[in-house]
């Protein structure tokens, strides 16, 4: 289970870092996907600079990087898995909302889905360990 958690942390952090880069610069099309990269500024304007890409003015990707850093620190310091699981609850809620948004708008973003799947794995795995 720890391998799944650490893998999800690495994948989620990489996706968040790429999305944060896309918040300020244009990402290569192979990172976002063939449909998205044809949109404005390689899809970055649609995905990473929209109002849904920020929570209270902070880019979601920056919040993700913070979450993954907190979780990694908690794992290294052997924090209670229940508290680590609780940290993932807002992330999984946001992933559910943004994932639904992607599906409803028929947008398939590789970076986005990698982050959302990483959040789901973290939530389930930490809940499993906590119980």
C-alpha cells in the first residue's frame, strides 16, 4: 500500500507542477492531449487559467503541490494515517468537481486526469491504512 501512496504522491506532484507551469506558460501539446492542445494557448488558457483553476485566487496546482508536500512529510514523520486521510478529503472533492467538469465539457487532459487519479488513490489508500 505504501508503494501505491508514494507513486500517487510522485504522479500527483508531477501533474501539479506541470499544471502550475501551464498556469503561467504554454505547455507542450503531448502533456495535455490531442484535443486540448488545439485550443487557445495549447489548452492552457482553457484548463489552467480559467476561474475553475483557482480557489480563492490560488491556483489549484499550487494547492496540490502543498498537499503532496504535507502528505509526504506526514508519511516520513509517521503521522496518524487518519489525519493524512482527512487532508485528502477536500482534494478528492475538488477532483470530483473538476473531473465532472472535464467530462461535461468533453475535455480530456492527461495532466488533469493524472492528478485526479492520484488524489483518488491517495484518499482510498490512506483510508484503508487508517481503518
